[in-house]
């Protein structure tokens, strides 16, 4: 190879490396953002579900048998938060 082709190859490798690194950073940041958003949505749905379980207003229940007493409520909370992911 002559000197001119050698310089062109060297510049091509450098430019390709810079473009590849930029593309990697761009795609990985998008991946991280989407994963954080999914995790936040799952956490929000989890706590929303817990609120739905324990959010009982006096007029919502049809009978007193369907209500949750304090001991059962604490047992459910302990069971939910004692589990590992």
C-alpha cells in the first residue's frame, strides 16, 4: 500500500470508531430510559393495587363480612413486602 491509501484507511478506522461509539451511546441511553420507565410503571401499578386493596370507604362495601380487619391487613402487608424479587 502506498502512503495515501494508508492514511485513508487510518482516517476511516478513526471515523468509524467515533460513529460506532456514538451509536452505542445513543442506543444504550434509549434502552436505559425505557427500562427505567417500565420499572417505574410496574412499581406504580404495584402500589396502586395495594391502595385498591386497602382503600375501603364506609359506603363501598356491601356487607361487613367483606371488610378487612387490622390484623389481616398487617399480615397481607408483611407478606407483600417480605418477598424478594
